[in-house]
């Protein structure tokens, strides 16, 4: 099963399409149960060997973007990120997979 369908399962993640970061603010035992369904690079012997480095790069990049730029979405709607097909990874409609932002201000 692909990551998309695991993360969109309402029996595991109530209201899966809503941005609810507080769903991860749980007691340690409850959080451990929920984290077993967080499988962005797969798990087990077939899991991605570069996951640790990927997480490090992702945190570094996103942190720098958010800290350094004031951005707003530009010509982007929910349709641009809505998964409609599965080819091991969830995919959007052809030609709609772009999320564009406009930089409003840069902080030095």
C-alpha cells in the first residue's frame, strides 16, 4: 500500500485532509502508536537507506525558506496537490502537480 493511502486513512488519521499539527501532540505511548503509520520512505528491509539524511536536508531547507522569505501561494489551488491516482506514490492529474509561491519579502 502506498504512503498516500496510509496517511489518508480516516480510521488512522481522523480528518486526514486537514492540516492538524496538534494530532502529533500526544502522550508518548499514543504518539508511538501513531508514528508507526508515518511511513514516508517505507519501513523494514526495503526502506529507503537515506531517510536520516533526507529528514536532515528537509528540515534545513524548509527552516531556511520559512525564516528567510515571506511567501504566499501564487496560482495554486487544492487541485494542484490533490492525489487522484496511484503509481506506488500518489500522483495528481497530469499537468497540475506544481505548487507555486510568490516571494513577497526577503529577510537577511
